[in-house]
C-alpha cells in the first residue's frame, strides 16, 4: 500500500475498533451495567478510545517491519460483570458484541459493493473505500475471536468452560503480552488467507490493495 492508502487504512481501522468497543458498552447496559456510560465511553470521539500501544505504537511497528498487515485496538470499554443480571451470558454477550458489530459492518458494506456492481455504478474510489472497510472489519472479527487475553475470544471461551479452568485463564492473562507477540509474528500469517477468503465471499472480489 502507498502512504496515502496506509493512512486511509489506519483511519478506517481506528473507527472500526471504536465501534467494536462501543458495542461492548451498549451490550453491557442491556445486561444491567452502566459503567461504560458513566465513564463517558459510549461516544464516537476517538480521543476517548485511543490506546497508546494498540492504536499507535503497534500499527507503526507493523508498518516499519513490513509485516504485510496492520492491526490494532482501542482502550477497552470498562464494564463490571458483577452488575450483570446473568453473569455467564452477560459476559458472553458483551464479549461477542464487538465481533458481531464488525461482522455486521463487513456484511453491510459487502452488500453495498455487490449492489454497486449489479447496478454498474462502482468507481475505483468507491470500491477502494468500501472494500477496505469490509477487509478491516473481517480482520478485526477474526483477530478478536482468538482465545487469549485480552481478546474477546478468551472471555467467550472461559465463560463457557467450567470454573476449574480459571487457573488457565489467569495464566493466559499473566503472560498475555508474550503470547500475543508470538501470535502476531508467527501464527497470524497462517490465519490471514482465511480473512482474504471471507472478504471474497462477502464482496465477490479480492481486497482493493491485494
């Protein structure tokens, strides 16, 4: 990608992760917890959500190292599971909300692309932006499904598992940064082809920058 394309990508990434995080907060409210609202985090203002490492340092690091992809996250929206009407299913629903929000955005823009091609009104700039939105949100959905802390997949997994697995969850949290770095630089590339496949499945064509 060119420098301009990279800037577009990062802007779309930031707003996609913000929607992801806000979805957690709104779902927590549905289960009786208003922590996110009291913290002022149910807003699209990016300054309320940017995370120094996940939103700035990591994307820059991936660009500099030419990793072939750019991923990141915003500050987690705070919630207190002790306030949930149903602790187990509240935890699962809140963790799933962000992933489902990204999938919904990807499907919505995928429909727009397919409809645009059907009506023969797709320009290069239209497809570049909408295709990038689909790609980024599919990427985020896959990424957050990974079953290790602090990603949503770990919360879903350990909420479903019996209590005796709690010690494994604590271990994952303790060494999460090391597990995360191993995953990013050694495992993520093996998952990446599936992201491209899902993008093609949704839009009918490859991502605009591949």
